[in-house]
C-alpha cells in the first residue's frame, strides 16, 4: 500500500521523487487544489470514499496511511 500511495503522490503533484516524509509542509504543490486532486486520485486508486473529516486531517504520507488502514485498505 505504501508504494502505491507514493506513486499517487508522485503523479498527483508531478514530482520527480517522493518519499515517506512528503507532507503539506514539505511539498510546495500540496496546496488546497492539490489536496482535492490527491483525494480524487486516492479514492480511485484504493476504491474508497473519503469523508470530509478525514480529508481535513490528511496532511502527510503518514496521515494517508493511517486513514486508509482505518478504511480497511491493506
């Protein structure tokens, strides 16, 4: 799952490299528009529906992992 998340982050934000330290504070492209695009890509990639509360707390790679695990994604 982690590799797939990294791939989504890389593609969504058009980055040449991405690692597990990726967050809103370290990735300039991760702004409000980027967040919307990221949510759409994650929902497609993992076949989940993210709630507004979850989207609001999604600020880093680790947050994404936690939220997806709570959704039952392995």
